C-alpha cells in the first residue's frame, strides 16, 4: 500500500518539479513537522518557536511564506479548528485520499485524529443526485475527550 505521508527526501523532487529549491529554511520548516509526532497540527507561530529553540533565526514572515508555498504544492495541508488559528499538517501522499477527521475537545483543546472515512456512502449519494464531483471533505467533531468528560 505504500507510505501514507511524504518522506523528506520525496519533497526535494516535488519542489524542483515546480521550479523551487529545497532551501535551508524549507528543509527546517518541514523537519519540524517530521519531528513533532506529539502534535502534528502546528501554527506558523509554533513552527517559528520550534525553529528558535533549534537556534535557527528565520523571521516569522519567512515561516509564513514557506508554509503557504508548501500548502500550494500539496506538501502541507491547512486545517482550521474554528478557534481563530490556522494550523498546518503534512499532507497525504495520495491527493485523492480523504484526509482524516478531527475530534476537538472544547475544554482542553486537545485534537484527536480519527482515521476512518465515515462519509463515503454519503458522498456517492450526493454525487449521484446532484452530479457534483466531490474531491474531498473535512469533518470536525466538537465535544469532550475522555479525560475532560468526567471532570
């Protein structure tokens, strides 16, 4: 079946195919996403803070430009959890694959990824009835995680 997400070495080819180079800034921004398994959803400010901790002195504007370019190229995806902050995550290697769903705790703000695609049948029904070709969807569930539910 292959890897679900891109590997760092795959990205150099994706960049050059689109006329871009793997600059030290791009490499370090991407490395933050590969190294940060604890929270794969990072804001530009969080990426900037990680870079500062690694003694890289890239400005926040440079981080934003690189994140936006990497989204445009399909390497990163933007995610919005309706809290006023845009976050980014590594994109799937398959552009036709649906992204996972997110469970968002209203109390502790924890974000849990839910991998099962619950809407495949609904998409087929919508397409059949309307002729609308769905290429992806985004689902967010808001509630309380098991730690906050009992408090």
